[in-house]
């Protein structure tokens, strides 16, 4: 799962999302501020945010295998193996921006560690994301009305201030579609014979939609 994620991201397929995410976080974070990436994975999104900046940065992920790659990519980041559902090992009022890309969210802890006026930036896929290959790759179905569900899940501690759609086409080979299947939650499950057959029947190249929403939240005081 970790290897598939790193290979897919290193190939640049999600570069437009990384650029948009980086721009959003940098506009919200002071020049010498602190950014925490909850569920940092291999560190690719955080790397795009902090490179050539003076930010302090923290990366948290439950996978030690992913964190090893993140530590090599972001050597100046404090990378910690940590379950985001637990109380975070970070002081109160010490982080300017928390970023969460396809990872679990702990609203109470995010609110605790953010400085007054700090921001939470969350990336979620839309219903259109990977629609062309979802069935063939055996991908998990996206939750209906994910935007409102996200707002509701954070409502006790945060209010949404802006939302940006990022959508682009990716020309993918069957092998790259297979990487997509392995890098997400579905990667935990054994691949069925039907999925293997469907992947083998894909065209040499498929135009696949990547569709995301970048949501910015502020604390409720």
C-alpha cells in the first residue's frame, strides 16, 4: 500500500492537487508558522507545502512504514508514528495550520493545538473522483453528500470559511489504475478474481477524473 502510494504520487499524477493544497496552506500560514500534517503518509503533500519555506512542521501517521519514507523526504520535519484518534503529542495553541489529506480527523484535538485564528485544511474526494475506473479497480464507494458530512463532523469545533474544487483528467495505464486500488483503503483487502479480470480488460490508457474538494475551517470560539 505504501509503495503503491509513493510510486503513484512520485509519478506526478496528483500534482495539480498538491499545487492547490500547497497554495492554500501557504496563504493561511505565517512565514515562520507551524504546519501539522495529520495522516502524513509518505510525506508528499507536506513536502510540497514546506519546501523552500521557513515553516516548522510536524507529520503524524500510524504507519511506521510510511513514516520512514516521510522522514527521508522531509528530514527537517518532526515525523511521529501516532494514532490521530488519540490525544495528540503537541502543545495547546502551538500550530498555525493543520492539514488533513484523505486521513482521519480529530476535531477536538485539532482545535486544542491550533493557535487562535489558526486554520484546519481538509481534502476530500468528490463523487466524481475516479468514477471511470472505480468498479474495475474495486474501489470503495464514496460517501453520499460528503461535503455536508464533513461540515457536520467538525461542527462542534469548526466552521467552514471556504471551499475549492480541484478537478483534472489523468491518462492512466492499467498498471497505474492498479496502483490506485492498492494505495487507498481498498488496498487492505485481497483483490478478487473479478477485479483482476476487470483490470486486465482496461484499455492501454484510460482518461480518469481526479476530483477533490479543499475545505478551509476556522475554530469556533
